[in-house]
């Protein structure tokens, strides 16, 4: 069984969900090939704006991620008609993106077909993703909530996010610096859940930093200026996370966040960073395993962050507890779940009758 995996990007989502699991499966001896964006081997045969054929040679399972392009969404059913199993992986509920998130404009169905700033016609929408998932042999998602969005047909599997080995064993210098490992542009309404807690702590002398794009975050947190931040290459991300003294993971109570994975808090846990987070479903799951603190209102955020700032012993205890929880979440110990899902898709496709070709 030959499996070809196509990550949607070179960044976090493409790596956690596609590249790293695919590489682990290949290293275990399976016939799995991860294809970078500059090495694409899928060729579409088009007739105007309709996909008539997809040229793939000797492939049994094609794994696609976040299929929002109209042509690739059409390609799913074309591939299946050729007997190729198609797995579509989804990590977020794109139909529930906040309008202030830059991704919203590109993926809103009302903007499909319009010319973008560079002159190209936008072919992306979350409606295309829904169609691709409807037609796929199997849909893999990162959280149970996403099954109800993209796999109501029953052909879905939950593959939670896990961490590659380079997240583990990092040294960490303890401090009381509060940090958010995230970018404000992709979390435009999430700081509101902490209310004035961070601003109050900063007024009391706390240092607040970000690991990611901090543009606009100062105003959102009620600060006089944007905190120190900046983009970090994915290879350096674990070290950047480990440099935080006390981590936060705020998520507003929205439909989008109800389907969010636990990735941010398991990253902090593996890096030994004690954290406070919103009580969203997946964060609650990791907290129940023994990591972190949950805060459901601004006064709780303030109280718990203040306690952590003031107690090195508490930080150490939570750091050790988080690392112990994260040990159970290594990708190297769980990549077999991806291989099982892809094998299941192959078997399902083999059991699907091929359409009759008219002569």
C-alpha cells in the first residue's frame, strides 16, 4: 500500500498533522511518501473550471490537508472514481473563523471567484472543504468536535495532536515572566477572556511577552504598548516556548475554539512551562491528566497568574507535572494511529464499487 502525503504548508499545521506523522510512518518501514510543496506530483486535467482527471501513478492512498481550493475539492471524487483512497485532514473549523482573522476573507464563500490583491482569482472557500470532506474516503480530525463539522457521514477518525521528540528534554531557566506563545492576528478575540488581569499584573511589575506576532496585542490586553514578540521559525519554536516563565493560553468561548486542539498547552507542558488556560474542551482534557490550571473569568486569571509569579516552588511543581503529562503525548509513540487510519481508508476504498464507464 503506497501512501502519498501532501502537507498544506511548511509551518505548524502541515508539520504536526502531515509531515511529522508521515516521516515517522516511513521510518517505521511503511511505504509512505511526504511530498513538499515544491515537489508536487499531482497533475489535474482541466476542462475550463472542471477537473476531468487527476494524474497519479501507482498510488493507493492520497492524504490531503485543509482542502479549500475548488479544483482540489473536485479532485477528491475524481481520484476515488479511479480507485484511489482519499483522506482529508482538518485541524480547525474553518466555517467558524473570526471575521478579524486574516484567513476569514480568503475562505468566506462570498469571496470565491474574486480577484485578490496580486491579481489572481481566489478559488478558496470553507464550502470547498466541506465538499471535499463529504466526498473523501475518510476524514481525519484533531478533535471530537470537528467530527460533527466535517464527518457527519460517519467516515471520520480523531487523531489528536502529538509532539515530536525535539520538544522533550529542553533545559529551562525558571522565571516569573508571563508569556503567550501565539500570534494575535490568529487569536483576535481571545485576549478578552483575561479581562484586565495581564494589565493589572504588568502594573504591579510583571513582564509580559509573546512568542509570535504581537502586533495589536497591547491594546487587546489593555497595555500601553504591544509586548515584545516576533515570528519564530518552526525549528526554533520549542526553545522559544521553553523561554517563557509562566504561560497563558486564552481562548474565547466560541464555536471555532470549541473545536480547537490542545496543541498550545501540550507544547508548554512538554517544554516545562507552567500554564493557565481557558476551560475549552481539549484544554480541560489535558488539565484532567494533571497539567496546568484553568481560569474561567478575569479574577481567576489574575489570582492564578499572581500565585505562579510569586512562587518558584509552585512553578517547579507544575513544570514537572506538565512534563509528566506530555510524556504520554509523544508522536513517536502514537504515529501508528495515522498509519491505521490510512490503512482503514485503503480498505474502505477497496470495498467501494467503482463507477461503471459508459462505452
